[in-house]
């Protein structure tokens, strides 16, 4: 078949191509001139692929045998423009030795050619098709009918084309689980007779016996009709009743079994097998009293309807309702007893009731355990107190917390109270996961349900180690604030000095945030000292929860607090902490019927730029706080420039949520050029926010604000979606030989499901992973997260390019190149800008490039702003460059123009 479009108009040509595309999709298989599959029907995929995975983009040689593949190519060349038929086998199909007949056409359109498989059917077999009985071939995993003969068509009244690849479960109107159970026995007995009911072609009720045989390699099921009986109306009613009973058991969402009038189990589902710890073969045919647990067998009475509450399981932890109901047939005769086991265990209710019981006890660590001491639940405060994760500690005995130095008599009294289901309180020494001991004030309360049964025990634990220690020493009064338990100004200065000393060695940042709670004194005058103290305690507790474990909070004066932040990787991290403090400040405080929102100001300063010792750092933070009060601003930073930036970011954090909802920001792209070929290698995507007050907010500032606001993950995936959309648009214009790089952030790398989410976005846009590069920020690698290696490994296995960003900045570790699966590095622009004027910088860059080349890593230089820099980088062997010398950031449409210009320049060079 030949089609000529040369003399058609553009509009007619496009319509013809559209119609042609739809026609091709109706075919079984379409192969292009490179022998690559560009379309495969569901039917063809099921025949040719055992796992039913897509065949698109595979070579035809991967689907057919070598001989069949070569024969098809020879026939296509011989019958150009016409059709032919041939016989093939599919070595990777469900039945590799099965022969199929293909009807093939060769399509030629202008300069393009396609081989089209119009029809694919099983080759006629005399025994199978000539048989006088109905026969079926069924795929064992999906239970889909691969083949049926003409007798099967007459018996079922369903055409062969519809019958082929129909579900065997749907054909027989049997639950899938029941058929799987029946076929599971075939491997043991070589063959098995299966009795089923069926509505025949004439609408009559049929009782059929099928012989099921397991054959072939890979395996398939062969079914042969042995016997067919037309049922009378009475027999049909009985059969239908039996089918209903079977379904009632097999698809019951609860554990269920059926007992006949003699107490013998006739039906049982898998859920009930799991409850009584047996299997169907052992249960069916045996008396219920012999196989059921005593707690269950003892309450099953005669054929009467009843309901009981029991505890099952080895420790009685499986609380259940046992419902029994007699089953009656169409003549109202009792034919059996249906027994269902319904679970009463509700961990969510247990947790809510436990927490409700603990509400009046203050901010305690809460955990629950059963009568044997097995832990069932633990809250977040428990995790902070003990160091155990809740999902790890559940299932362990509470004795895991006990210290070996405890008073044995006191522990004995505690267990005696537990056995008596009584309340107990005492002071014990417990052990954390880190093996450190701590003193706790422990209260245990039994939780009783509405039936008077024990639900669990609720334990409330308060860490009183500090109080115990201060009882032995008079240092508490000298170093701590008595009202709040926080460090006072003396201890705060000592701790801050130690933090600064450690930061000098590690070259990190230390920050101090001064907080002023102006309403505390007003509260004390208006409501009294007790309520003012309660409000301050609630605020301080929330503040400590929002910070890291290594951060410190101190009370410097009556209305002044200080937050001490050691080991910060950058000033961006300080902004994240400031945003967390601001969220705490916005939360109302409730004391009885009193509802308060404290007016808290923040003043920040950080080492080393704004203070070289504890005294100067705290004084500068205090000066910043005064600046915030004078300007009536919520936040201020020491230094004019830093203060303006802090105020700007404070406002941007409030507006960013609205911006993300409207997606009203611009994505721009900067080309990255191959220094050897001068061709475009890739683009780097940046977010630009044109703010009406502050002007253009660049990519780094947008990420900083998003990180502090807690919405960086949402913004990151909006950017990935936008990049995929733009890549699709460029690909439609014929530009697909490059990838796009995107910056990652701290918050995104904290998500352990990040790789799978990226894979879903790429799949949604059908974008190959290699079209995306992810730039990993330096400071986050230096932080050495525990899960970073697994996240990057998942991204690498996905096929995404990983680049070590800002390599050469403070904190870069060469060992990271060995530990993490990077494809390349991006040199920091600080060194690139100095390679012309500073020989040491040039030598350092040359050494980094040589090291990267030896590790098979590609090197990209960032911030190339003049020709001399580019020439030096070329001599050093650097692969790629980006910067103002090459081009500024481009919008999506400008990228297309840029690519067209690059293509034109290359063509001129070739000519």
C-alpha cells in the first residue's frame, strides 16, 4: 500500500497524517523503518510478552526468534506495498512453543515505511479445533483465556474473538479466589475435575465438569469439558444456593467458615485460616470442635443465631466478636451454620483514649502496654525522652526501659499493681536507647473498656533527672532560672563561648537570637503571676520543641529569652530557625478560658561576621532587638544590609504560599555550552519572582524563603513539572538533544520518597530520566545525613544525572565523590572569577579539573564572564561552561529562538 502526500496542501496533509495515525493504532503491531516497535495492541502484547510489559521502542528482534525475524524482513522487502502471511513463535510469550499466524502489510508513505501486523491468531491445530468437546487454554497468572475451540464457542454462546483473552473467572461466574484455590491443587494431583454452573447459549442452566491439566514450560492450564447436564429448575435453585454460600465464604471480608448439621467444616476462607493458624486442606472435612481453639469452639452452639465477645491469639490480644447465623435453603431448611470472627482491635481508638486520659497530666511522655507488658503505642514526647522511635519500640516489653540499678523491691510492687489492674506511681531510673540512665516520675493507669475488660495500661513518664541532680548540688540556683528551668544568663554565656570555640575549629556559624516577650509583665499585672508564669512555660516548651536537640534556650531577664544555635552550615539555616520561631509566636496560648497571642520580637546576630565572642554576639543580638522595637518590626538583624534582607524575607514568607497557589512565578533558563564543540549541552532552570515592592527575587533567595516557610517541596515539584512541560514543547519543535538542570534544596532531600515522586512526574510527561539533571547543594552534603546516600542512589538508578553543586566552596569533601553516585561537578564561581588575577586560584581549578577527569566526572564552570576565563578553562580540559559571556537567562520562547540560532550557526560552519 502506497500513499503520496507531495501534492496535497498543508492542511490536507496534516488531516491525512492524523487519520493515518489513528488507523495504525487499530493494528496489532506497527514497526518503523529501523525495525523498532512504535505501536503494539493489548492483544499482541499479551501474546508476545510473558509479563505483559510494553513492547514500544523495543526492536522486533527482541520479540521474535532470529529465524522468524529474518524471514519477516525478507518477506517485507519482497512484497513492498502489498501484504503477506507467515507463521511465527514468540520465545518470550506465555507459551513460547505456540505457533501464531501473522497477516502483514508493508506501508510506504513518501520517504517513510512501516511494517504493519493486521492480524495475529493461533495457528489452526487439528486436535484442538477438530475436537468434539469444548477446550480452553488459560494463562496461569492472570487466568485469562488464551485460546478456545469452536465447540467452546457453541457451548458458551460467545464468539471466539470475544472469548479469547476473556477472564476465565468472568466466564464461569466464579470468584477469582475460588478458582485460584482449585487450580492450586492441580500441581499436586497432575489433573483435577472442577464442577461449575453455567448459563448456556440458549439460556439453560448447565452443570459442567471441566478437567484441568497443568502443561507446558512456561506453564499454562488446559481445560477440557468432560460432562454437561441440563439442570431442572429445582436442581438449578439448589446449585445457585450452593454458589451463593460459596461466595458468602470466599469473598467475606471477615474470617468465616461454614459448619454442616453434623458439626463438620464444609467451607472456610483464608482469613479464618490465619486466625486459627491452619490451612484449608487440614480444616475442610474435620469436626469444628477438633480444630478450632477452645475459646472459639466452646461458644459455638446448635443451629442458633448468637453473638459473643472473646479474646483469641496466644496472649489473648486479639479481641473479637463471634457471630453465628444458621443458613436456610429455598425450602427454609437449615443446611449449615455460618460463623464469622470480627476484629474489635482499634489502635486509633486506643491511642485517642490513651492521649485523652493523659491530657490532664501535663506534657508527659505517654506509652501504652498490655497485661503482659508489651508496648502498644508511644507518643512523640516518649521518643524525645528515650531516644526510641515509636515504630521500633512497639512490640517490646516495658522491661527494655528498666535500669539494672533500680530498686528491685520497687519494681516488684509495680508489677504486682499491674497484675491487680491498679494504678501505680513511683520514681524509677530508666535507660535510653543510647544506654544513658535518667530518672523518671512514672504513673501507670489501667484503661478499662465499657464492658469492664482491661483495654491496656497508660503510662505517663516525666524526666526528672535535672531535679534529682540539683538536689545533690547547689549549682542549679546559680545556673538556671527557677521558674522555667531554662539556663540563666551566666550559663548561657558559658555555653555560647564553647559553641564559638568549636565553630572556630570546624569553620561553622554560631548564631544568637534575642527574644523580647513584652506582654509578660502586662499579663502579670492584669492576671497575676501564676497565669503569667504558665503562659511563659507553655511558650518556652513550644519553642524548645521547634528547635534541634543541640540548640539552647536561656532566660536572660524577666521578659528576655535567648536562643543559641551552634554548628549552622550557612546563614540560610538561621533564617529557617527564625521562621520556626515566628510560627511559634503566632500560636495562641490558652490558660483556662484565657486566650493569648504574645507579641514577640526577634533580634539576630551571628559569628564570625557579627561577633567574635559570646559577649559581643549577645550584645549585638540585643542591639538588633532594640532596632526591631524602634521600627515596630517583628524581626531585625545586626548590620544594615542584613536587617533589610531579614525584613524582606519575613514579608516574602507570608506571600510565598499565595504565589505557589497561583504559580505566578517565571521559570528562566541559562544555556550550558560544550567548550569543545561550542554546542548547547544543557540548560539550568531558575525561578525568578518579580515582586512589586522588592523587584526581581532571584533563584537562591526564592529557595531560601521557601525553605524557611516549609513549602520548598511543593515549590520544587512545581518547578520540575514546569520543566517537563517546557521540554515537551521544545521536543515538539524538534529540539531534544539536551537536558535541563534543577537545583535541589535541604527540604527536598529530607523527603525519603523524593526519588519515587520524581519518577511519577517524569512518567506523567513520558520524559526520559536522562533529560533531567539534579544539582545537589554543597552544604547539605557536608551535613552527612544518614539517608542521603540511599536517596541519591535511588535517583541514580532512576537514570537522573546528579551534579555536585558549588564544588570548591568551604566544606567541600573529596570523599563525597567516592561515597555518592555523582555524574559530574559544578565549580564554584568564586574560583572562576579569580583565575585571571590569582595564580593560586587558577592552579586550584586546574587541579580540581584533573582530579574530576581521573574519576570520569564531567566538569562545568559556573560564572564564566569573559573570554580569557573561557580560554583558560578550555586549556585545563573543562567540559562545559555557563555565564554572562555566553548568554543571560532566557524565557521558554527565547530558548527556542536561541536553539534555532545555534542550529543556523552550526550549519554555516559546516558549509
